[in-house]
């Protein structure tokens, strides 16, 4: 623009990034040949009335120089800023002891727009007004100047104002992005999960809150959060008790077999048990029964169930069991090294539910194995994992159980997993093991037992042959008969 009256509008954006628009056209990056010229514009745009005293500018731009020494540099920056703003000689005005930005032009600064909208919305006090004002927050103030001390206080002020709007608007998920340890937001989400009947998701939310509070503030959940958690936990025993009484009739053989396997694991032989059967046959009740037996024997126990909140993340059910284990025994994490503890806490916090499992997943496996080793020391450890009411979780649950189970064979630990509709009943993990549904379906056939040592060999307890003419299935493949 040739002069200040030649521009219809100047828009300065600093939330989420710095950008200047002249008549709707952005100033290109090449238009700022001197980075400090852009800094001069930022400082003035953030100042009340877009003006600052010379000493204030010098103190922020060149803190080691006097005003007289910095004067030539200030004039040079003003020259470059005017060129970027359309060759307007009145874009930067140095008059007396004051420096002003576009004093005679129509200027819109997104920071000012947001602050006005936030003030009005908070005064209004309605969620709708807060949501509308929050939409003006484009992101962190000047993220490319994150370490500039002159922007720190204003950046935090704007962020906190945004947090207030999110809380008023009840946008709890967005609030937790800004404040991971906000207990009110976590409790609100827990309550929402309870209201729709997703108790497992409510427990997962509690675990994330607990991890965030301990990581950020070094404290545990408050009484309100504990009350909601206790309400959720109270819903499980009654349900499982009814299922157990109805489903464990005629399961004496399976119960005796599980008792033997628990005894073997207690003597140091790790076990992975896969319980199979059609929906409603009593797999969950069987897992509850073996968990109770382990607890009475003094074992540490953790229970995991797949829930809709985890989506398709393949290791979420295993992490759910580890989270339950850590909740029952909160001192376990204290026994891990900082590296392992941080990896476990990162996973339990749910920060990477869309994680692909590639590359860095090995760090989590090592940390989980160390946690299991620590938990299994002493009497023993039992983890149970169930797909819950989501059949789509069956393949990922099988894979997750196998991957983790393969690393437990040397620890005093056992793992039961209820998988529907059908998989193998029992496998000892020393290498790989099959789970083809044609091998065993409970309760319509007697369970078969596999022992793996490099290769998978199947031995049917009701037959003496070893599958003549049929190769052992590869891990986790399904036969054509599995449907």
C-alpha cells in the first residue's frame, strides 16, 4: 500500500503462528528479510494500542544496549518492517519516545478479537457463548517464538483464558489436551462413560487421570474421583457373581486343570491360557473364578477388558490389565527405573491410542516385561484379558496375548484370556503357539494341549495320533473351518 489510507484492512494473526494479511493477501516469508523486523511488528501488535516506549522496545530487542546505542538498529528495523507492510511510511511511526504500529490504519489483531470474545463469554456464563469464543483461539501464541521471554506471560494468560472457556463449554477432551491433570475434566468424562453404561471406559479414564496427576503434580485422585471409581468397581462384582453361578456348573474338569496350571506357574513355569467358546458360555465367569483363586493364594492380579474407547489399538486390552494391576498395587511403578516407569506411564496415560505399533513399540515391550517380572516376584502374578462385548477385538487380543505371553515363560506369571467365539484352550509359551479355531472349541470338544519348542506340535488328549498328514498351523492363522 502506498499510504495508510490505501489499505482497506490489515489483519495480524499470532495465535497458532505469525501472519500478516494486507487486503486479505498474506505477506510472504520473503517479505521479512530481517527476522527482527517481524519481531518488531509482533511486539507492537501485542502492546496496548499497538504502541510501546522506545526503552521498552530496546530492552526486549537488545537488552545489552543503551537506548542511544540501539537507536540506529531500531530505525533500520522500522525501515524493513515498512517495506514488508506495503512500503507504507506510516506503518511504523517513531515519534518522540513512542513507537507505534499502523496508528492510522484499520487493523484487526486475532489476539484482541479472542480476548474480547472471551471476556464477553465468561461474563455471559453460558456454554454456547464459551464455545463460540473458544473458536477464536487459533492455537498457542507465536509458537515459533516459544523461548522469547517477552511472549511468555501473554502466552500463558491467553492459554488459561482458553482453558476457562473450554471448562465453561464442557469440552472436556479439548480441556485435557491443555491441562492433562485437570481432575474435573477427567471426572466429567468418567461420569459420561458411566451414564452410557461403559464402565470399562470409565476405569480407563480414571487410570489416565491417576497417571497424569502423579506425573504433573505428584498427587493422587481426590475424593470425588475415588467415589466415581468405587461406584464403577461396585458394578462389576454383582454382575460377575450372577454370571459365575450360572456358568460354572459342569466345569469341574476345567477348574481342576486351571488349578494345576496355577500351581505350575507358582513353581516358576509361566503359563498362557486361552479360554474359548461361543458367547454366553461362561468364559468371563471362568476368568473371574481363576482370578479369585489366585488372589486367595496371595498372587497379584490384573484384569483387562477391551472397550470402545480404545478403538482398534491392538495392545489396549493388555495395557488395561497392566493399568488394573498398577491400580491394585500402586507401589509397583516405584520399583521400576525411570526409563521403564516413564514408558509405562506414557502408555497408561492413553496418549498414543492411535499408535501403529511400529518401531518404538519394543521399548514398551521391554518396560512391560520388567513390570511383569517385578510384579511376579514373590507369590505370583495373574493377568486376565477379555474382549468384552466387542467381537472385533478377537484378532488383536489374540496377537497381543501371544506377543506378551511369549515373554513371560521365564517369570512366575500366568495369563488367562477369554476370546470369543473359539480359540485354543491352553498353550505353554516357549516360542510360538497355534490358535486355529478348528483345534479346540469349548465346551463342544475336549480341550487339547500344545507344547511349543521351536516348532508347534499338537497332542490331542483324547487321541494318540499327532495330526497325521496335517502340518501344525502357524501362529494365529485360522483354518477354513473356523468360519
